[in-house]
């Protein structure tokens, strides 16, 4: 519940997080791209790499983006449980293929 309040994601005011893919370049199973992450109404662009897995029914992209929580106004700190500023945001996108 603490992650939902205004110290972190403030889901009452900002119920959605968005990641928009701006471009992709494929090289075999590795895809490099650029995307825009919006949290708490603040948008930042990131370069990323993802692993592409294809099946006859879908394409699956899996990767990680490193973000600084303070860039999004998440400055809460606990003396008992220190929190790193850098977080790994893992993502998986599955796109069904048209038949």
C-alpha cells in the first residue's frame, strides 16, 4: 500500500503508467530501441535492448530499463530499509501475429 501513496506512485492522482516505443531496430534475436516512460505525469526517454522470441503465433520482447526513481519525484527514504535510487524496470511485450 505504501508504494501506491504519494511517496511513490500516487495512484489516486496518476492511475496509469505508460511506456511508448518510439523506434526499434532488429538484429537477430536482439532488438534495440528508444521509448518514453511516463510515471506520475513525468515523461523520460530511454534507450533499451530486448530479446525477441518468435513463435508461429506471436512475437515476445523482453528487456530491462534502468530508471532513477527521483526523476519521477519518488524521494522517500527509510532509515530502517534504505531504498536505492536506481531501479530495474523489467518489461515483456507479447504481440499476436495476424493470421
